[in-house]
C-alpha cells in the first residue's frame, strides 16, 4: 500500500547542528506476519505504524507485509527478502526503514548493512515520539531513562565516530551523548536517572496524599492515544490542556477538579495514551506517572468510536492496565467522537457494550449523560449517614455537601439535621456527629 500524508513541517536537527531546517525523511515500513498472525490485525498495525511514523516527523511512502514461517535470527525477514527490499528502497530513495516488530541489536545492525540507511523498530519509533513530546521534568527523565535502556544493548558495532548530533528517529533524548561511551558511564547515568525519578515519584505521592486528605473521589481518563482524553478534560474543567489530532500530543498527567450533577466534586486526571504493543521500557519508565491511574476510584476508558478497530483499542488499553495492576478498578467505557462515527457502526458498539456511554467531547453531545453515569457509579459506593451538626460547625455541613450526596437537610432546635450519602472511607470525619 502507498501512503499519501499531507506533509507537516517539523523542525529537525541536521548533522551541522548550527542551522535548523525542516527535514522530512522518506520512510519505508515493513511488517511481518507469521502463521499464527491475524493478517487483518497485522495490516491494521501497519496502518498505525504509518501514523506513528508521520507523528515522528517522517513521511511513510510505501510498505510491505512479509509472510514468514518464523523469524530469521540474522535479519528477521531472511537474507533474500532483505536484499529484495533493499533494492526497492534504493529505487524509492528511502531514508529510513521502520519495522513493525521488535528487532534484536544484531538484526538491526545486519539490516542496516543491507539497506544502507537507518533501520529502526516499532519500539524505537515510539520512544522517539515520546522524546519529542515530553515537556515536564518528570516526563523528560522518564523518556531519557527508557532511551538509555533501549540503546544500552545496541552500543556494540555502531562505529567509532558517533559523537555527532544526528537527525531523525532517536536523535533526541540523551542528546549529544557519545555512543562509544563505555557501559560503566551509561549505567551510572541510568542509576542517576532512576534516583531522580524516585524523587519525582515521592513528590507526586505527596501531592496525591494531599488530594486524598480532601476526600474527593479520583477519576482517571485512560484510553488509546488520540481517543480525545485531553479534549474531554478541557470540556469538563476548562483545563486548557493541549489537544491535537495527533498521536501522543500530551504525555504529562494533568489533574483538575470537576463538578457532578449531584453537587459533589471529583478530581479528573488525564494520562498518557496507549497504543498496541506499548514498549515495556516506557510502561516501566512512566509507572510513576501512571500511579494516578492505579490509585483512582473510577476509570473513564475513552475509545475512538470512529476508528475502524475500536475493539483492538480496548484490548490494547486493558493490556496496559493489567500490566500496571489497574485492571480491577471500576470502569466506564466511553465511546468518543460520535459525531465522526458511522451511525451503523456506533449502533453495533452500543449493542456489544450496552453499559457504555456515547459522547462527542468536541461538540459536548452526551457529556451530561457521562457525568450522570459517573455520579451514579460513585453513588453505588455510598452509604446513608444521619448527622446532627451544631450551628457553629458550618464547616461540617459544607463538607457533607462537598463530599457526599445530601438527600435531606432541616434545621432543628439542636442543630442542622442531615441525611447524607458518603463513601465509607470518608465517614470518619463525621463520626462524632452521627445520630443513633
């Protein structure tokens, strides 16, 4: 298949470093299907690889899905096939070859000799995108750590003159680090980054403890990249988070307060998006950021309803949730972009997932229904408490309204009588005001 993407200018560092100019590499994509591979799934993955390549700043001009019985230890696709594709890429004047599979360091080196251009795998491509989009200190540390872990076993055989700043995939991250630096220095840098990341994690833990002390329910937005999480957060909270129609436009977690229809408040956190086969290095590096997910009371799992394979998106997200031990947290499945989806396909999704909510975060359609679903889900965890609050404790009355669902409030000679639904773990602060 041939891809015809509109060129999007991106500043890239050239080998001279001194001048910045727009450089769009021409990329050739390679996927491999084995006997146990679902060919349709492999083709969808190759289509997604094209979007990832475009996001990384290269133009995917052509691709091929190779059928093999098993991977070749030396070149993954076999020497003959590698030679055939090398001739094709030279004819197309290709600058970069991207494999939709994970390559060993030896396979990558052998393929680069065959193709005589840079060869990267899916993991390297995603790492490169994360390196471009990490803006916070924590995000930069996490990406740099993942890049070092990826590159460490690939130091061997990269040549003797690798201190120059390059351009293209994986030119970012550690920056001008010399790749011939011995393993001890690289491992020392990894240890330093791990210490910095632990310090960042402690800071985030302190922030979470502060939020927990306020006893406000935590709701995390999770989903496939570009499913519309940031757009929904902006819709619900006026957070003004960057929301672009691109993969991985935001990486850093954002937390904002939002009101529910019953008057209670929740804390909404936007998290990094997932893709199929998200590199384990990144899941590990971003584990501290993803702790906002693991400690949530409820997950809003956003799915792009206009995508041709929403079930694949759902499976990919749930795989990562299981990897970070967040798969037991209550979840509301939210089909977003209903304004772009085919009505028949949308109807089928509703039949398959009857408990889901359909919205358009862009237009606001269905968002009220989603808020009611969130309120109902959280209310299911509530118990009814009867309180008698002295008139000089208006702070307790305000807390009951803020944290729970007040179903009855009346003034008596002894104080304010309140029937309020609260989460059991929030009831402790009201214990001395409970009536028999």
